[in-house]
């Protein structure tokens, strides 16, 4: 495909934005990089979108970790006694570092949407970018305030191992995680909610995905490793 043709500029801009944001599939990234080496128009488009994303990154505010993060650090360094209380997985440094990084990704994504002048959604949505420990987006969850389900879109090629399942958890401001249900296998799936999304996630600052036995956690609490986490962004 000749992306430098005038009638394909919108397609090129879309691909360049995804490339700069880091959400392009690996195969697409490799192809774009290869084309850019021999096509100056494509190279300029990639460079321009990387510049735009860099500007957004420079304006992202710093994140002050909560006190529990420092408690986790001192525990890992052996600076606390054996009698110190055990820190739950949702209070650990890695999770909140991932949430901070995911928040930055969301900010960049919103900036890309604005710069590309995409049409606004029909209803103000909630957006959650669930990322792994490497801060790379893996699943994007969206919902309008009145919808009784979350739409889960897989960004990278990921699926639970055989006999296992991904389970979605709401992480409240205080208290233990609350299961929102097992995530069906598929590129774009829906996770039902007991109430409209605006109500179900009203006091939920973040979501997480853990690996559980098929059918979900047998205890009502996460039993497997936490693979992805992300902050709930309300665009209203």
C-alpha cells in the first residue's frame, strides 16, 4: 500500500498516531518502520506524531505514591521487622506504578483523539487502559454511564492458558477487591455489570485483571497473579 498518496493521508495519520502511542500490533509497526526508511512522506508522518506525543508527555503531571508504596519498598529492602503486617497485592508498588503509567497512556490517547479530531462519542464514556508491568496497554475497557456492561477490547494478542480464565476486579478506595466477573475470551467482549457503569464504578478508582481457574476465583478474592491494572478515567 502506497501510504504517501494524497487520498490515503487520513489512513497514514491514523497509523502514525497508533505507532507513536505504542498500540500498533508488532507486525504493523515493523511494516511502517520499513516503509519509513524508504518513503520520506511516511517518515515525516511518524516523526510528526512522535513529536505530538512527546509534547503531551511533557505536560503530564507527576504522581505522588501513597504511603503504602513506601511501606512496600521498605519491606522489600528488609527495613521492617517480621511482625510487620503483610501488604496485599493491590497495595504493592508494581500495581500502582502500572496504574500511574496506564494513566499516562490514557492522557496520551485522549490527546491523540483530540489532535486527530475524531468525532465525540454519543454518551460520555468511562475508559480504563489495563496494562501489564511493562506499562504496555493490553486491554481497553469502555462504557457509557448508563450502560450495564463494560466493553473489553484486547489490544495485544493475549489469552488465558488452557484451564484458566481472566477475572476482572474493581479496586475500591478502601477494602478488598470486588469481582466484576470472568472476562470472556475474544478480541471484543462484554462483561455485564449489576448496575449502570456510572453507578457500578462510582467509587472505584481502578480495575485489575488476575489469572484464575476456569470459571473464576473459588474464594471470592483474587487467587492468581495480577496481570493487568489500570485507572478508571471518567470523561465527564
